[in-house]
C-alpha cells in the first residue's frame, strides 16, 4: 500500500506552512526586538558559562579533585553532574582551543560567532 499524500483527496493530512521570503526578511516589532535582545543576553551568558565549566572541569580532572568520592573522572561527571565523560572532555577541549581574547564569543562546540569571524576577516583585509 502506498502512503497517502496530503492534498485534496486526503484532507486528514495537513501541509505544514513554511515561512515565505517576505516573512523571513520582515522587520521585528518592538516587542519582538525586546524579546530577541533578552534571549541573546541569556545565550551570551551561557556561552561564557560553558567556558567556565570547561575550565573548572579541567582543574578537577588534572588535580584529581574527584578522588575522595569517585573512582574516576568519568564516574565523577556521570554521578555528580549527570554528564557523560565525552561531553565533559568536549567542554575541556573547547576551552583549550579557544583563543583567550575571543573566549566570550565561542559556542560550546568551539566555533566562533559571526561577529568574531567578521572581525577576523576585516583584520586580514
């Protein structure tokens, strides 16, 4: 049996509307602009926090500060923070791979923000 396709002959299946080009390029209302600014403040704070978390995890791992209650760093991450060892190591790696002056504008996976990329391209021009 061939699955039914949405359309006139099958009204039970709905088409999901996509944003038109006009919607995508529309200006934001003052309320939306305010909301965007508030959300971006939260995101910026989170980007800084992940670097602080990665730095703290580095110290805990390197100095073996987990050893009084946990048998390994991975055990510590799993039991204390409900965080996989591999995720903890990604946070640690991101802090080491990030240049100090750009640390405030880096994502948890280590890529730089558009602002940092633009600044970098402008300085090379």
